């Protein structure tokens, strides 16, 4: 899988079908099972989104229920889904910032939210099974047949959807959520992050972190290689408690508190008295309660200004069960700012929540090798593209500066 640091905005040319006249393109798309982007999303109120000066947001692709994103070495984007049961391949062939081609490459899967790429093959996590596709070189011209490579994950659908990725150590990282709101399972595989070495037989899960209620987003720091991951806080302790979390695991074997402690100091009323005699690692940053943080990404490209480099961007999917009086929260992109020991949350994009009604829910983030930020929105059924233009920033600053 390509990274922003490796890509430098260049991809090897694929052997794609040459662009056809529009009428012939539609016919070819029908035959190949490919959808051509017609910008049906033009009605989305992007003007309601608030971004810092110089940043602009546009529609990159129209995709049903996109969740985790991954990019192959050729520049093709892939998106898993949750409710749709689909995996899509997405291609912006003319590199104009809008993906003209979207193709379903896997269907009829159970919540195939998590995807990852290694050695030119796509891995798909569908609750209890990890699938592997064939080579991706001709993904738009030949069908892929995902085959199971590991089918020993729990079958629970409650927190059963996955976010997966291959770490710097070559292992596949797989969070396994608690099968409940809050409980203490006899099976230690629940509420954890596991690793899987697919290069050896037989395959077996190995615990990396414990006390993780439901992580649906993680990445590795570009310098320290520590694992940074989000965790969704428990429900039914009120509108304003407990906080969701951003955690850092610099080594294997840490316990992050669930179900005994939530956030920095919220002791669980049922399981707090059962806290084991061991160190519980506090979150690196307590996020807002019920904001549902999902995908994360470090800004490592060169397009965004220097103050954003190596800063962690977080997709807050948004609350679902806060009371009407309290109102919903989340539905935005935040940044974890500052040094590791003194992180603070800063809003980067907001506006998907209007009058306590959400028209969009950010689910995952990916920095493209060209430096832009891609955002999957599984409610609006689109992937956004965020870019920075220094000239626009200068004009905006000038307009806001009082005349002397």
C-alpha cells in the first residue's frame, strides 16, 4: 500500500481501457459492472462546511456507504462498506480531482468495513472472516474472487465490523470490539487489538492491546512507529460522559481500561470495583463524549502548511443516542495538536451537523500522495477531497484584515 511519503504524486500507468465517447463509455460501463461518476451528489450543501483559510473541499467520488479507505501502488482507491456489503474500486484516471470510475469488486459480504493492501492484494475484513483477493493489476477489467484466508474471528455483529491494516512489522492488526455496550467477557479476544501473521501456518491471533472497547481507526506515527488508535466510549452514562478516546500504544501488552475505567477518570459503576491489580494506560487525549471517533491519519504530504505536518486528523462519526436537549455532537474532523504528552483537540472541519440533523458522517481519512486529504462519508455516500491553496489563504486573510 502506498503512503504519502512514498508516492510523491506519481503512479505507474495502468492498462486501462482508453477513454471512450460518452455514449460508448456508458455501454462499456454496463458490461464491466462499472459506474461512471455523474456527480449526482451536486446537491450536497458543501457550502455549509467550515474549513480553515485556504482549504477547499470537493466531491472526489460517489460511493455507496464508504468506510475504510486504502490506496494501491497504482493510485487506485478502494473503499469498504458497512451496511452495503460492498467493496469498491475507485479511479481518477485524468487526475482532475474527481473519480470518473467506480466499480463494485466484492459484494454480498457481511459488513466488509475493513480493508488493507499488501503485496498488491486486497484484504477484506467481514466480521468473522478475512478475505484476500488476487492481484489488483487488472481490477477494472477482470473480476476478483475474494477467498477466505482466516475465518476464526468472533461472529458477533455487535461491534463486529472491523478496521484493519498491516503494521510496519508486516503483521495484520485487527481490533475485536466488545460484544456489548459494557461487559466483561470470559473470552479475552474481545475488547482488544489482535495481530495476525499471515506468513506462517497455522495462523493464530496474538494479543497486542487489551481494554479497548471498540476501535474503528488506527495508524502508526510516521517517526516513532507507535500505534495511535481511537476508541468509542460506552453508552448510557449520560449525555456528557464518558469521553471517547485517542490512545497510543508504544509497545505490546498494554491495557487501556475498559470496562473498568473510561477516559481519564470515569470509574465504571458496575465493573470499576473489579479493576485488576495492573497498570491501566490512560488515553493520550480525551475526546468529546459520544463523538464516535473512527478513522485517523497523520498529515505527511507537502500540500498542507507546515503547522499540519505530522499532526493526527480524526474522523468523528458523530453521536446517535444523546438526548434531544443535549443535542448531537461530533460529525466533524478534528486534529490532535501538540506534543504527545499534552495533546489538545482542534476542530478542522465542521458543518455536517445542522440544526441537530446530520447530512454527513465522516468515517475514514486517507492522505493521498498528491497531498490532498480524502474523507469517506458513509451517510452522504461520497468521498470528499480537501486541498490547500496558499493564494486562496492569502486572499481570505487580506479580506479579514482591517484597513489601516
